C-alpha cells in the first residue's frame, strides 16, 4: 500500500513537472516571437528598395535582395558616427567604473558618521529625471566652451550613471566576506592595498554588469547628443539617422540599414558577455 502511494505521488509530481515545463516553453516561445518580430521587420526591410515596402508588404522576404542600402550607409560616413560613439562610451564607462568603485568601497566597508547620509543622498539622485537637467546642463556646457564638442557628452553620461552604479556596487561589495580583508590586514595590507588587490578583483563580475548595463544606455542615448552636438562631424551614432534622411522623402530601407548596423555591436557584445552579466546580477543576491 505504501509503495503504491509513493508511485502515485511520483506520477503526480511528474505530471505536474511536465505541465509546468510545457507552460514555461509556451511562454518562452511567445516571448521570443514578440522579441524577434521587430528585429525581423528591421532586417528584412533594410534589404529593400525605397518603395518595395508598399508593393511587397513589410513582412515579405525582399525580392530581389537589395544590398546597395548598406553600401550607401557605409560609404557616407557611418563609421565616423560609429567611432565617435565608441570613444564617448569607452571614456564614460572607464570614468564611471573608477568613480563608482572608489565611492562604493568606503560606503560598503567603512563606518563613519556621514555614511548613511551620503548613501541616502546618492540613492535619492536616482529619482532625478534626466530631461529636467537638459537646460541647466546646456547652459553650463555653453559657459565652459564645450558646446558642439564630443567631450560635452562625457560629463552627463557619467553623472547620470553614477547613482545607480554606486548603489549596485555598494550592495555587491557588502556581500564580500570581511574575513578576506582581515586576513589581508594580518599579512600587512593597508586600506589601499585591500581595495586594489582584494576587493576590486573580487568585484569584477559586478563591474562587468555595470559596464554592460550602462554601456547600452550610453550607446543609445539621444537627448543629450541631440542637444549638445550640432556639427555633422561631431555627431554620434544615435544621430546618424538624420544624415540619411532624404530632403523631400523618407527612405525607410536605408534608415533600417542604419539601425541594423547600430544595434549589431550591442547584440554581439551581449552574446559574448552574457555569462558575465548573469553572474554579476546573481552574485550580489547571495550573501557571501
């Protein structure tokens, strides 16, 4: 009798497991369809001639495949926009990660009177809308002579990425066991050596997560770039669409080609570093 009860429980749990997996797969497939549809639409229509969308339909395979859109985009300054975006994002990310690490370490590992106040102030800064600051930052940028220069974007990018980054990195560093630092101090390490030789290497997954998360935001940022940059030779990739817009008509396939080339680097980087992103997100959730 007992064996029969065990078998019945096993069969019931197995049926429940199959039902759960079936539901999960169905939701995953539906989510995949909704996610891939915009990319399919973008890529397919980037291989059409200007008026083929009206004749063939937007989800019909191109007939014929028209590769001249990509040739025109590449030969009309696309790589200039791409290079400027890479420069701005790279410098901004390095500055953001360095400042975030320097700020998060004392907040996470040291006890002083203003610790809670400073941490609460940084967290409160996360609620400031970016667009509210456009006018004052524009006036400041003009006053210091950085208007219409590529470097004018670095300050706002770093400033708006810092609150979230410090918040996440502080929580991440709190999960690192204090025994590691205590052992290093016994061996003669001071605070600076502890930070650079122990805490910083152990925070690589958290820093990688912040780099990917903020890198995507900076790569796609439009408001500041559109406000501070005027000359075509200074504009970044999010502003490239304006360069390929016709004077009297809109060539949608060329715009789709620009968008495809713009998102391709981020997709490749995410595929390559997705394991680091997942590890960084999960590492801070477990107490070390």
